[in-house]
């Protein structure tokens, strides 16, 4: 039985679970998610890699020091390394963003770590919830412009890894949304990526697409996708709502909840200004500069 570890972001846990369920000849050694690696657990990660025959990983740059991809390959030349990109495609979610906090971490809210920049813009400019609701239901030509930019960026990331993922995402997208947020893919996408990993390793991938868990590993927060995007692409599906798992969050209530949250944060405009480079749709910050 081959031992493997997965060095990746939040996608690592679900991938490990799918391998454990469908690949009895592989034994996964669990490691911390890459964004949770600290000086305290860094040695544990290295020891896990030392025990493993196979390392499935996302590209890790010099900031990871001895855990960078280059350092690991140099230190463990006999291991089999297979790279895949962070399964990320923002083109379907131009309005979605994190808000990084000065003290570290992200601002939590009604959509867990995610924020809708249209709501941010309307709040900062003292527009009513009804005006904001109208904005969220209308089409913005910038949404399509960002889709094209994001697609180009994602295809570029594919060229730097062993396992490209955008072909899978675009194929799944022809039938239904392939992601719940820009970095939370469906179980189908995760498994199809693993099928390619197994093929590259010379292993037989079981026919498991129809046997995947009904509960989506990364489906806790499900973001709306502006209608203009599937409409312009000639797709039959629409995803006009936000939800937590299967529970819909009506837009009017969501706006009210975010307005309340933001009103209780004295330095909220400054936080938005610090995060401006993350916003794909423009947020009017001029009078806060």
C-alpha cells in the first residue's frame, strides 16, 4: 500500500476523504492545510512527507521556506511529486471577496469568510437596502469583463502544474455550476482532478462519479452567480441566490445583515481601502481616502 500526503489549501481534506473512500491501495497521511502551517507543526509536515511515497501538492513558493516545492523536491528526490493548482476560478463570482483584517485573518459575516462588494459599495455610499437590492438584481457589463480576465489567469496557472483543472471546470460548467465560491469546487470537480492524478501515477481510477457523497464537502457557503454570466455563455442553468448549505439567504435579509455588521465596525472604510486590490467590481472609496 502506497503512502501519500496532500499539501494544499481547504481542498486537501475533501481530496483525502475521497481517496480514502475510493482508493483502497492508497493510504493518506493527513497534514495541516498549507495556510495553517506554523512553526509548531512544520516539523510534523516534513515528517509526514518523509514517510510518504507520493506527495500531491499545490505549488508552494519561497515564503514556505523548507516546505516550498523547490526545497521539498531537493530534499526528497526519491518521492513522487504531483502538482495541481489551487482549484480557483473567480470568473463566476466577480462580486465575491475576502476582507483581510489588519490583525490577520478575515472578517466573518453572514456568508462566512465571503463578502459581496456590491453590498460594500452601497453601504459605504449610504444607499438604501432597496437600492442595493436593485443593484444585485441588475446586470453589470464589468461582470463579463472580469470573467474573461479570470479565465485567462486560471488557464495561466494550469500551465505551471502537472494536473490542469480548467478543462474540468469548463466541462462541468456546461451542465451546472462547478464551484460554490471562487475556491470551493464541487465533489465532482475534486474527484475528476483526482482521476487525473491517479492516471498520472499509473493507477486505475475507479468509476466513482455516480457514487460520490451527496453532502458536498465544500458546499457550506454557496454564492450567487450573476445571471449575466451564464446567460452570455449560453448556459441553461442559473444560480441567483446565496445559501448556507441548502438554506437560502434572501437577498433583502442578507443586505440588512451585512449593513448591520459593517455599521458596528468603526474602521470599516479603512479596512475596505486596505482590501481595494481584492475587489473585482469597483467600490467607491474616494471620499474615504
